[in-house]
C-alpha cells in the first residue's frame, strides 16, 4: 500500500496517498478526501501531472475504497505492512494527496502510529478542528504534523503557536517573509523552524491563479468576500422584512 517516489527515496520516506479532493469512485460513490480544502483546491499539485495518470489514479482510488469498505481490515493490513524491516526508523508521509477526512480515519492512523513505535510518521493537514479535538492533547510520540494554509479553517491557525506551512510564489518570497523553506527536504516541514514556506509548483495555470500571493493571503481574500456577501444578504433580509412590515 505504501509507495516511494524519487523525492521520498532521497530522504528515506514512504508515501500513503488518497485521491485528492473530490471525485467519484468506479462504483459510483462520490468522495471528498479534503473536506476543509479552500483555495488550495484551485492550485493543487495532486490534481496535475502524474497524479492524473490512469494507473496512479486507480491506485489512489483503490486505497480510498479499502479505507471506506473496511476500515478495520485496512488498519490491520497497514500495521502488518509496517512490520517489514525496511520501515524501522523510516519516515511515512501520510498523504501526499488527500487529508484526514473523518474522525474514524484519523483515529485509525493514530492507532497505527502507536502500534509501530519504531517508525516515524508525519503529515500536512488542513483539518485543524479535528486535530485540536483528537490529536493535540496526547499525540503519538512518533507522529508529527504541520497545518497548511489555504483551507476553510485558516482563521483557526495561530502562527505564533502552531507549526504552519504556506505556499509562496517562489523561494525569494519565502526568504523575504522570513520563513524557512522545506524545498531541500520535505522533512523540514516538521523538523525545521515552525514557519514553513513551500515554493509553488511551476504550473503556469496555477501560478496565474496564485497571482503573486501566498495561499494564506488568497484564502483571506476569499473569506473576506464571502463574509461581505453574507452581510449583504443579511441586510437585504432586514430591508425586505421592514418593507413587508410597513406594507402590513
């Protein structure tokens, strides 16, 4: 179930992947593996390139189907696979696409971490509220995580106390902001300074959407516009109610 691409191989890490964001399985079931995705869904590296190849897509869909069909059996299979000697002392990146989409799924991963204390696990996540409830009080000692900006729960993040990652237009923008880049090794996201900069993928359409902003800035703009629309809607309701009352 675990795979290893060239980047992960260089740092001795393995990947567990789900299909990114929302879609439909071959049997017709719909899914959303990133329920707290915000602007990140509009510039997601895992919805481009090799991730869209049929064989890769089928593998990720099969992983998700296993989790959805029999979470207990999947958990047992993962613990068994991780008993191999090659995983002792190794790092497992939980999700190079997808996220902890439910309480039960996150709790299964926490049990897996506890069952394999000789293996190290790490993850990026936008599921801030879920982690606050289920992880932060008593995390497995071999599990590290970083919250990533660009999601609907960005306002819950505190860069003074949380380990956070933000996507920047390029390395120069990361340096200018005084953040630390993880470009040299993905493990720096959880082992380096707690303000983590990620240079944007050089996909022209995604760079155009990013428009020189950080994910956090882009998401803040979207959140502000959504709040303004909500205020305008509430104002219209007040006006309509007032007019109806006057007419009566």
